[in-house]
C-alpha cells in the first residue's frame, strides 16, 4: 500500500516538473519563429539573398512594405473568421542593405549549380492597441528592389496573420504567423541574384572576362610581371590562376591594374550585359618586347593591343597576350668599348712593324 502511494507521489512530482519545464520554455519559444509561427507581438524573420558561386555579392537595397490583406466575406483561417488588417496594426523593417563583398565559401546546391547565401534580419511587429476586438487579422508583406539591380529577383509577397485575443476587454496579440502563396508556413524572404528560375545561372545576365599571359622568345623573361590595366565596373570578383595566383575585387576607380607573369590567367566573373570594358597591356617595346593579342568577342583597337567592347550575356570575352623577345631584337651594348684597347694595341704593333721594316730596307 505504501509502495503504491510512493509511486503515485513520484509520478505526480515528475508531471509537475515536466509542466514547469514546459512553462519555463515558453518565453524562449516566443522569441524564435518555428515554421512560420511566433508567439507574442514580434516575429523575427530573415531576408536571404542567394548568389551563385564565384559571383560577388552585389550592392542592393531591399524594401519591405505592409498592406492590409484582401479578405472576402466569410473567409476563415484556423477555423475562425478572418478580418482585414487594421491601419498600423503590423509594422515591418523598412529596408535591408547588402554590401558588395567577395563571394561566400559556404556553398549549397548541386555540382555545377552551387550558390552561397547572405542574410539580414527583418522584424514584424504587431501593435496591440491598434486592434479593437479579438480575431485573426490578415496582412500582406511585399519586397521590392530599389534602386533596381540587374539580375536580382525578389521574393514573392507573403501573407501574415495576427492573432488577437481579448484579455478582460483589452485586445492582446497572442501570435503572428506568415505563409507563402501555397499556404505553407515560412519564416524568411528568399531573393536571388543571377539565377534562372531556381537555378544559379550567371550567364543569363553576364559574361566573364578572361586574360592570359605568355612570354616567348630566347630572351623572354618568364619571371617578369607585366601590367594589365583593365577598365570594368567596381566590386567584381576576380581570380588569377597559375603561379602563386591571387583573388579580390575590382577597384572602385573603374580601372584595375593586374600583374600577370608567364602562364597566368586572369578571370573577372559576372560582368553584367551592356557593360563597356577595355583590356590593355602596358607598353614594353622599350624593353624589346613585341606584343600580340588573340581575342574572342572583343575588338582589338587599330594599331594597339587594346581590346574593347560591350558585354553580351553568355559570351565570354577572352584576350590572350604574348610578349616575344628574340635574340635578333637584342644588340649587346659596350662591345666596341670593350675591344677598343686591344684593337689599339694591335694597330700600334702593326705600325711598329711597318716602321721597323722600312728602316731595315733603308739601311
């Protein structure tokens, strides 16, 4: 009998502890949306920007706006009538800013279609005093890109429901939920840059610029670095492969000077269509180099090795430079001065022989 009483006591204690734990956990649950549901007056969501592999994060501003939902008479949600949102009943972070940066390395997606994500916080806040009675209120949250960035696609509008309950005559916000167009609960806004539908595809709006360096000839110095001023927009990601290599972002001045040695290749990724560009190499004719260039999709300026043009989507620009320095172009200096003393000695000796022979003949 005592054993049964003890068992009942222990069971009751365990249940009490479990209930206490659940109550204690409620504030923590309220702070984080779980599958598009947050208790309380605040819904912390995320604006996610997906960018293809090796494409720089663009400078972009996304703006968020709240409007009252369009509700037909008799519409229901969770078994309750839905009301059109009231003015000021829901607010949202007005905008988020993405700043140009090198591509992320935490990649998602399949091979050949990889991308990375950058994110900013977005807060939805319900204002309880704006509501006059209990019920579920519907709002629409939209995203726009201002100013427009070519190739950036913003997420579709989301529907937000604010649950208002009556606390002894005073309306109080009990929860906020957010759904997509299909009615599924979500807790983020996903926008994309240079995607083709749901697939990363930078070529849809851009092309790459590729520059290679070859040094030839019997006197060509394959360790020498040659300067390549390239005029393209700022904040594009580039890689130099071969040798030690390097990577970074193009300069804000509009012209970036790259240094390439024999066997190195420069690739500038994601130059947006209709962008004008100029590729050039500094003049090394004073060092007896003859420079030639083979180009694809660009135009070589007459009488120079400059390659210019305008980017066409899906048409990479390639410029392959060769600097040649052969033995025939080299005239060693100082040879006359080096042999002059010896030549003079020979001349003097010959003159002496002539004088000596003439003297003997005369005698």
